């Protein structure tokens, strides 16, 4: 198994009238994801100036374990629950260099 840790930064921008729905659905992901194999940390943040902007900062033991997370039922449930409520979503896979 690869020993290269993967850092993921996920930016979620809710539609202005859907902020509370998206926030509630994102919060549901935290405990279940933190319990997943390979999850080092899974931290949700909300922008102080733009409450519609959420950011997950995640670290995973390997990219393969993160890929398993991305196939999880709770993520599919989140996507269903927030369909039409998210304006923009980006994922950045990062490697720590220092």
C-alpha cells in the first residue's frame, strides 16, 4: 500500500437561499467519515465573510482509501439531499511538501 498521504481541499458554495440546508447535510458527513478506514482528519469550515462558502480540509492515509470514501453511501445521500442547492463544488488533491 502506498505511504503517500493525500490532502484534499473541497470547496462547496451553496446557493444563497440554501445555506442552512447545505450546512446541515455537510455536518451529517463528519462523524461517519471520520470513522472510515484511512481518514486522518475531516474538518468542515464555513467562511466568516461568505456563509455560503464551506470548505472541507481532509487528510487520508492513501489516495486509494480516499477513493473508497468517495464511493460511500453517505456521500451519495448527501448529493441527493443537496441536489440543486449547491452553486459550485471543487476538489483539490494536494501533497504536503513542508
